[in-house]
């Protein structure tokens, strides 16, 4: 018998979003990890708000919504709010019931500065990694560093001469560069930069990550202004932070591409008791010599580090193609750094959902 095509709305609903989401859905395991991290951060989040006045939107819900934006590649926060209106999966993950109204899109803008001042993204990144460290999923000895270009929310035509340029430039022997004399009206901290000679110089930032070689998890992440030496400087800083966190300084190796083949960088790694496993030029010359010793070049771990370098590229590919960081929609280095760390935490959550055993 053919059914009737009737459109009659029900007055009440007795099925919650929790029952609508399948038990084997991948986001269920991710939600457990996110809730565990946010529960530990509750005292820190409470310190960002006043004890008096009207209650605001819970920061936990805002962070879950931004993670969904990374997971599903939602292009803007307005589209994210639209999805929260009718997408039951999104409502369940954020923590909204079926009858609860969705907040206005300006809530993200008004609360971003508060979350920035509280270093919430960095703390959340560390809390996500804590279960992996407890389960022994992180390597303490073998790491890889790399950087990638992130296009800024600015245009080449927005660059104009500075009103008060410095007397001395930041180039070789004080020569003035374009970044010393010009800046963007849209994003003054963005710089024109290109990774190769065939590319066009674009307003951009540089994102840097340090991954461990066991499971490819990101252990350090940051964003700097674009510069030729920015990758090496950021790589050294992340290695120093990692070494300070290590209780016992065991032997450590660091893999990298040819952009890190520089004398001062290699020497600084040796001072930190880190074995440099950096890719070398096939035909070194006086301008680009190879700085590794024969022992570092022939040890078995060198070839393994070079093969593990692709784990960094996988993280960059996910963050730029899925999480939408190929071109950032935020302005200023601090804001770009904040969203970059949050995307790095989201990338780790996808990996940890498969690596960590489910809680019973």
C-alpha cells in the first residue's frame, strides 16, 4: 500500500540528539577527548569571566563549534551558525539541545579576544596531547620540523609606504627591505613573501610545526611573520621549548628539509645535544655547502628520519585543505597563531581518536 505524502509537524519530540547520532560515529570518540581536555581547563576558563552579571555563552561550546569548523571545512563562522540551526550532529557535538536557540555570529568576534588573552588555544593543545603522552604514543627521541606558507587576509594592492620608516633597515648590513618601508593597510603584520623563485610574492605568514616520528602527532606549533630565516629561528625555538620540558635529556634527532641546511642552525642543534638529520644538496657548492659530519650522514637513523618527513606534510595538507588554513580569515599574527594552534589540536584529535583505546 502506498504511503501518504503528508507534511504534518509534530508538537513534541521525544528523541534527543544523543539517540540520533550512531554509536559508531567517529565524532563520538573525538567528543570524549575534547570533553576530557575542557574539563581539565575549567578553572582556567572560569578565570576569564567575571563572577557577576548575566551568564554568557559557555567557552566550551565556542571551542567545540570552532573544532567542527576545522573538521568539516566550514568556510566561515556565518555558515557554521547556519549549520548549527538544523544540523543535529553539529548541535550534539557543541552541546545544544533541540529547542535551544543558536547564538549570533558576533559572539565569536567578541569572545575571541578573551580567549586570546587567556592562551586558551595553547593550553587546549597541551591538554589534548596529555593522554597520548600517558599512553606512550609520543616519541621522546625522534622529531621532524617544517614550515608552510599561510596566505594572509590581505591583498598586494593594500601595501603602501610607511609614514615613519626606520632609519636603519633589517637586511644585510642595515640595508632597507620592502618590509621596512611598506606595510599593508589591511593587515600591517603580513609580509610579502614567496617560497620559490617561480612563485608570486603574496601577503602571508609562516606556520611551523614540530612532529614526533612515532605516530606523526604535532607536539609544537606556532606562527611567525614571513622571512627567509623565520623557519630556522622558529624551529630552534620549538626545539628549545621541547628540551626544557624533557625531564631527562636523552639522545634526540631532528629531521628537516634542505631549507634548514645552514651552519648556525646545525651548530645550535649540536649545542642542544640534538643530532641533525637534515636533507643535503646532491651537488653542494660554496653558496650552499653541506654541514653534516660523515658520522651523522651515515648513521642508520638518518635514512629513517628522511622517510618520516612525510608525516609533517600530511599534517600541513590536512590543516590547509580540510581545516581551511590555506588562507586565513583572521588578521594579525596573534590571531593567526591562535587559530593555527587550534587547527593543530584538531589534527591531533583526528589521529588520537584512532590511536587511543575507547573509554568503557
